[in-house]
């Protein structure tokens, strides 16, 4: 079995399955620290970089468009790797069309056409289910089920600490961008709500025929993708806690973004600003990666809202202001 992972989160899943020896290549990223005992060849060294990695040329070549450096798959190297399975998805840098084009090139060159496993989770449950899907593709379904059950158990154990006896949850504003303002969607909204918070700009809704989908049936509530809002729409919901977690930003960059937010006159009137409850977070390996890191992200949210700072340590963060 020869596997190429074009998603950092998928690479983490493969490692979780103890199937790292199947990886003939993966895509490195500054957005995630892959934990490996013995690294397979990394197929790139980050956006726009070229050269040799582990004795191999990079799979990703830089190209420019309007002065911006982009990643582009190196088809010839991809063919040389002769993978049996290629794991890619919507959270990665490459479109499905681009990946399928490389796969067709492998077949055209006379090689065996690999199986494409496309991951596109929109909820916590779908992220966990992807562990099972990857395991099935790697022919270790029993291990996949064990890992999926373990992840679900960890999530439920964290949720046990959520105080259920509240009339009104804390209004949490989770910002993935500032210009324009972009509030979270999908699994991040689910985590906030399951932690006892409220995210009114992009709240989850019950699936058809799911009733209220509350309590043990929270898995039947789903949220849409991240959306942009204007300053008036954001402040009108009176956010009591604001988490600044821009996509692709490390903690230093998130802190700078949070400080710039505090300097905006319209934001200074919010409850979060007045009570010094603004937080900068590096969510690259947790909130923004649909993989095992969501457990750390959920622990952070629950720890923040339940006053358990010891639970927040798995995610890099700092309090801004005050």
C-alpha cells in the first residue's frame, strides 16, 4: 500500500491509525506540526519553496498569479511516486479537478490509477467518520473503528464538564478574519454550542425531522460555512467573549490581529472589550484542521467557558488587553 496525503489533517489520521509506513509522501505545512517517528518524504517545504526534501524533489512547484505565489502539483514526481491511494479534500490547497488531473496523468503514463479519497467534512461527526473512511481505504477497518470510538469518547468526556443549568449561554464571537470580518462556521460553531456558548451570527440548525436536536441529539444540529458580517451585525449581538483566530495565522499574528480589533472604535463598546475577554488563538493545528486536533480545540472552548484554564493549554493562546 502506497499512500500520498495532500491534507495535513489526513496525514494525522494516517498516523493515528498507526499506518505511517504506508505514506510515500505528504504535504508539509506551517499550519500543522506532523508528529512522526520516521518521516516519509515531505512533498513540499511550504508555499512557494522549492528544492530537495528527504532526498526527493518537491511535489509542489511555485507559480505566480498577480504577484502572489501559489502551489502547483508536480505531475511528474506524482507519477514517480506511484501511489495506490491519494487522500485530498476541500480543506487542502488543491482543487478536486487539479488532483484528478494528476491522477489521470498517472493512468496515461501507463501506471495504475490510484484511488482518490476526497474528504469534505462539515461537522464534528463527519470528521470522526473520516477516520473510518481513511482506515477502510488503508485496509485497516478495525483500527479505524477503534480510533473513531476513542475520538468520540474524548469529545463526550470533555462535554461532561459543561454546566447544563444555564438560562442563557455566553455569546462567543469566533473570528477567522478581520478584513472583512469573518465568523466561524461548521464544526467550530458546533463546539461553541456544545460547550454551552452561543454563536448567533451563524448558529447551527436542526436537520430535517430531527425535532429540537438538543441534549444527546446535538449531532443532529449542523452549521453552515464561515460567513462575513459587517461591524454593526457583529456588535449588535453583544459578544461577551471574542476569539481572534485567523486562518493560517500563528499566535504572534493572531495577537496582532486581536490588538488591531481592540483599537477599532466600534469594537470598544462590546461586552468582550469592556470586560477584557478577548483572546488570540493559533488554531492552525486544531480549529482549522478537520482531524484529531478538534479534541484539543473543544477542550479549549470548554475550558474557556467553564473557567478551566488547564484545559486550554493544548492550543496556543493569549489574553489580549486588561
